[in-house]
C-alpha cells in the first residue's frame, strides 16, 4: 500500500472521451484530415464522431489532459484506490456514461458536473498505420460552472481533503474563477498547487488568465515549445530553457513558505528542473525509436508519474524518475493507456 490516502490528489479539467479506431484514407479525405495532426472540431466534423462509431471497431478511453494525468498517478500508486479526485463537466448522454464507467475502472473518484445543454466532449483518434489524427470537440467540457459544482458543500469538502492539486492550462479557457478558488485555497493552507502550460496558444492568447493564477503555482510544468512561447509572452528575452525555468521560478509568489519549482521536459533531451538555488537536469530513459508508438500522451504521463510521488512526499528527484518511467511506458502504446501494473521500483525514502 502506498502512503497516499484517498482523495489526496485533486485534478480539475476538461474530461473528454477518447474514441480511437483504425480508419482508411477515404475517411480522412472525407473530413479533410491530415494523417498526423491535432485539431479542434469544426462544423464539418460534427458527423465524424457518429460515423467513426458506426463504421469502425472503436476503443473508448477516458481522456483529457488533467484526467489522463490523475489516472496515470493512480495507476502508479495502485493502492489505495481513489487517491485521485477529478472534477469536470460532461453531458447526460451515452458518452458521458462511458466516461463515468472508464473513470471507475481506472479507480479515480470522478465527480462530474452533468448538464444537458451540450453533449459530452470527445476526441476522435483516427489511426492509419503509425499516424493518428486527433479531432477534439470540447462541447460539455467547456460548460463547467463554479457555482453549480465546485461551490457545492460535498464537492468543496473533497477539495479541502486534498494535499496536492493539479490543473492543466487548457482549463484556463473554461473557468478561471474555479481555478483561482482552488489555487488560493491551496496557497492559504500551504498545500501544493501544480499547473501545466499545456500549449503554446495558452501562453500566448490566455496569458492574462495564466498570470492571474501564477502567484499561487508551486509546481509549473511545460515542454520546451511551451516554455519558449511563455518566455516570449513574458518578455524574458531568452530562448534558453534553463534561463526561462530560472525566470519562471522567480516570478512573484503568494505563499512564501514554499519556493516554486519549474519542470520543463524536452522530448528525448534532458528534463530541466529549477528550484530557488539551483537548476538540475535529468536524462530521460533511453528508448529505441522503433519502439515509440505514440508520443501524444507523454506529457500527461510525465505529470502523472511526478504527481504519484509528490503526493507521497517523496524527494523531487524521485518524482522526476517516476515521471520519466510513466512517459516511457505510455509512448510504447497507442493513446494514453497502460499495462495492468507498473514496474517502477521506488526506493523507499
């Protein structure tokens, strides 16, 4: 049994049902999809989701960045179940039902805000050979409401029960007020609040929202592309990842009892971690390129591995080791999926 207790890790974000299938070129052409791409669904893609389910053999996985990370953390921890709590918005429909079932199977305590104005958010993964074309339709995920869900007493109690909080930057486009309520509460109670830059467009077009949350961020995650975009938006005048990490680490912080930690991944290159007094680099696990099936879930898996140790109060280098292990497992498989049990030997700290 791990030292983590139920509901000690809290995540909030955009729950999406990943629907993946091996398709043919005609299907891609019909919906003008590139073989290897990530896009947000437009009107012309509306029928794609139903057709995918009718025509091809599909697999369903609970997805969305934050939910993926919470699931990976739970998988790494194994026992007890429900260490991870997850909040997000779904529709009252078939796909919403599947999401609920899948989160139960992953042993996370998902408390969804259910509404019937928008259908459950989905992400179609259209696979041809080694390529996968992703089409995300946020739909219900975009409808999360603080007053309708987060503020409810039984839900807020779960927030207060947590020790570590994680929200992907994608949620900054949905409910800034929900993020701020959780972040301020973490800061006031000297708990750990973690945020991911998530995408270059977040750093660029939602930088005001991002910087409203930044003073409460104890652990900031991002990859090298997001780091460079963040630096540009903040006028850091450098493209050097270590320098950017240092400058992000030194941004104003509300809770001075904890120094901010900044963790930037760089694909196959070393992971960079900035703390108050030093910068450390950690080599990632070697992998033969031909064993890489799908790098799409790597970032979510990295965070999930990191959080699994953080919530057990393990040292930071141990958190990075677990992060690298989880990412290494995930990139060998299609989608953000994992074997039944992890094979991660964690020296007891």
